[in-house]
């Protein structure tokens, strides 16, 4: 799949979302944050449009790529959009972000984030909600909220420690430490590091592979696996048994198993 030539612009409602650039190629949808002059900083309107897009993905979408236009993935919260709020208003604002981040994490299609430049604050919270993260060598990760007298509010305190650990997030927030792409990979924030300018290409290639999987299997990996990890082991193993039985009973799974047994699909080898 060629990122430059195979994708066609979205139509209908998705084409009206001016802070996003959305395009499709086969079973893959590419959603690009489109506020390059603001380093794709997140304001309320961008959050609304992102939520609208996630709720209205085409039925053909089996994998989703999220990237950022311009020189940066996302520089976090647009501070010019931050007004003085009461405690109650602050809680509601944060909970609104949670709704959008949950829509990414629990999207019906697996989500691959293509990261470059700034992946900071709310941008890192957004990336952490994806299922797979690809960073190019220009990507850097920061959580400057501690220096700005605020706290993460977009789900970062629940998701980022699961990737990099509480100690790493504590360091980043207290000291302003910034991680480069390679350190981000070592810390578990990203799964792939690629040369500058190649994150979207790699993410689209991964999304294309993911889209070929049985949909129910993808659903089990993205929806059941994180929940099982949160359960006590005995409960998790029971849920695993239920999910395994459901998945193997799916017709697509039966067809794929027969393809393997009849040697119509390749064995697992190191690429």
C-alpha cells in the first residue's frame, strides 16, 4: 500500500471536519491532525471533531492510522484554549477528554499512531491510547504539565505508566525530562523507530497487515487483552478461556486454520 497514491479523501460528514484530514485506502483509514501552524495542539473543536470521526468511521475500516500534519504529531493542549475553570468545570473538561481517548483505545478497529516531532502532554496521552505506536527519529516525548502548574487530564496517568512505568512518568513530570525516539522505544512508549519521515509509511504498512486479520481476533486483542491484564490472574484466565472459545468458533478463524493446515499460509519466521 502506497501512502502517497492509494488513499482517497473522505466524503460526507468526515470531509467536513476541517481540523482533520481523513482518507481511505481499502480497509485502512488515515486520520491526520490538521493544525500544523499550532503544532497540532489540541483545542476543544479538535477534540469534538476527533470524536465525531471516531464514531463515524466507514464500515470498511478494519485498521486506523492517526498522524499529525506538518513538523509535529501533537504539542499537547492548546494553552490559548485554557481558560480559568472552577473545580467542577475542570473535572468535566477532563472527563470530556477521557471520552475521546477511550474512543481511540476502544475503537472497533485497531489504531496505529505515527509519531514525529513533538509528542508532548496531551499529544502523548493521545498516542498512549493507540494500540501500536511508530515513531520516526525526530520524535520526542515530554510531559511539561508539572512545570506549568497543572496535571495530566486526558487519561495519561492511567495509560502512560502502563507503557513506561510510574517512575519514568514521575521523572518526566517532576523534572521536565524529554525522551528521544530511541529512549522512548527502550521505555516501552513506542514499538517501532524508523528513519525521519517514515513513520506514516510504516504505520500504514502495519495497519494493512492488521486489517488482514480476522476481525474478531483483532477485537479480542484490543478489547479483551487490556481488560484481562487488569483482572486478578484467576479471573483473567477464565475470561481468556471464554474469549479463546468465542474467537476459535468464528467462521473466519476456522477458514484460516484450514488454510494453515493445508499449507496455504506461511509459517511464522523472523522477518
